[in-house]
C-alpha cells in the first residue's frame, strides 16, 4: 500500500474540513472528536461535509494520508537540515517533541484508538512507519547491517515518541534514543580469545 494522495484540486471547504479534522484529531483524539464538532469548527454545513467525505472513517483515512505527507516532508527536511547523518535522527526527534503542538505519533495514537487497531488504519500506519524507516536508513553509513540498524532505530524512535508523550517532556526519551543510537552504530567488538 502506498500513501501517495490522489491528484485532485480540492475545494476551499474540503481543505478547511481536512485542516480542522487534522488539528482536532491530533490534539484531542479521533474518538473524542465527533463529526458535528469538525463541521462546526470548519464552518461548513453538513451537506458540504458529506459532499466531500462520506463518513467519519473516510475522514480519518484522509487525515492520516494528509498527516503522512506533511510529517514525512518535515522529517526528510529535518534530516537534511541536520546534516543527513546518524546524529540528524536525534536532532530531528528533539525538534519535533519540543513543538508546542506535539501529542505523540498520530499513527500510533490512531491504531491505539481503533477497535482491534482498525485494519485499514493499521495498514496506513504500517506504510507510514515503513517510509520513516527508509528515511532513517538513508542517513546511515553504508554497511551490510544498514537495513537492520534502520529497523531497530525506527523502533527506538517510536518508543521514544511514546515515552516523551507519557512523560510530557523529552528528557528521558532523548537520552534513551541517544543511547540506543550509539549502541547500534558503534563498531562491533572483535570476537576471539583475548591476550
């Protein structure tokens, strides 16, 4: 499954609905945000809403697709701004969790909110995490273990996100991610008898 959005020229009302849903879903949660609230805050009628989105489920999927495009664009840019090397991963993480609007990972949160992870939501989340892992891999040094290290670092990145969200501060999350990164990237010690 790819997360490339279909090319279409969205109306101003559709954009407003999607931006409103994005802010509300990410800040307050998907289940806590009803369609009537999205309609009211987007300043559209129910007819206009349902002309663009057949259901809340469709809006949730569109929100996640939109979030994916926006977040991955920011993440790739951040990795480049911080030198496109392994240290850029931690620097990008710190930048993100220090944003006032940080409420964790929209994809982890969405899967946690859906009954049984919501199979379609989980598929979108997996595709997002796969693309994040590939972006991480691109800033790692070439080695036979590059893909495995990227997979482990993306898992550590997700764990650090959850820790920062639970703690309300990035201190422990940053320290943990830094330690995992250091451990994964240090050269393997030679094996064999000593002395």
